[in-house]
């Protein structure tokens, strides 16, 4: 195991974007039909993916990329009747209030909300609110859904690098989420409060796709998709519903109540 300083240096020197593009091209390569079932079942065993929830047959997914973005069968994720639900499957990185324009990355390390959003005035509107950061591992369901009823006013694509977002990288790379490429959903809740959903790209996950870019959404409605694994950061302004504080590594499921 490398010490944090060495790990940070290796992450910095790695040609992350080029390698991610190559990996993405390989993952998008169509597979022979006879390979798909065995390969995807091996992947599920290796990474703990649930195949019981998949909508359709494994052979319908022509590539690893399509399998990563697999849909769920109807009813697999009931959406709670709550103002705030979890937007994806994954594990909690951090939750808690936003103070002095800073978000907690890990214990003892934080970063500026304005850097994450790429918009200082938007960050000011969210000051004093609540945030949740969720890590999606490779075996998780990779679609992201709206955590609230809202109007999406715009989505900004912010350029950046593609650091890994697994726990070792998050612990050792300063400002990681604000340095990676990301999509920022600027949202307004029904009562007028501002909110944001940030889809953070990651190593091997440079191919984030959007399902909606503007308009009204309901809790649990799909807004985007990842490949392989990544991170979602949700921020709700001070007069909106607040996330219940959770310990790191706590497992959440899309659609469960989060407040």
C-alpha cells in the first residue's frame, strides 16, 4: 500500500483523460452475443452487482458500457413520498451542513462550493444549506435520478481532469470533486429554494450522459447516467429539506427517503 503522498503523486502523473477515453472506447466495443451472459455474470460476482433487478436479458446489452448503464425492472426502486430521496445507489462519502461556503470532502479536508459549481453567485444562494456526497462503485446501478421535485433551470458542463473517486483517492487528493469534469444541474424547488445536483466524472467515467437538461422533474425521475462508477453531490439551499446526517460508507438506495 502506497503512503498518501506517493498515491497523490501517482494519481497526478497518470494520463487520466487519455486512459479513460481508451477504456471508454473498449467498453463501448460490441461483444459477441455468446460472450455477454458469462462476462456480465462474472462482473456481477466480482463487483457485487445485483442481476435480479435488471430489466431484460443480459444478452440484450451489446457492450460493457450498455451493461454498466442497465435499467432496473419496474418496481425495483419504489420512490418514497418524501421531499428528499437518494438520487442513486451507492455509499455515503459525507453529509452535513454547508458552512462558510465549504463542503466536507473527508474528515479534515474540505473545498469551496463555488469551485464545485463554477458559479460564485449560485454558491452564495446555497450557503447554509445541506449536502450529501455519494460514491457509486463499479457494481452499483449507474443511473442518477432527481432527489426532489424541481425545475431544472440549466445544466453546465465544467471541464476538468478525471481523478479516480474511490475512497483512497478522495482521502489523498485535495479538492478532488471540484477538479474533475462534471455536470452541474441548477434547480429550483417548488417553494423557490435553489438546489444543485452535480454529476462528477471520474477515471474511466468520462462518458457521463444526460437524460434531461431543462424542465420539471419529480423525485425519482432519471436525469443522467454514468459508466463504471462515479460520484454524485447534491446541495439543497437553507430553506429546503435537509439531508439526514449519515456516517461514511453507509449504503443508500435510489428512491429511499433521505431527509
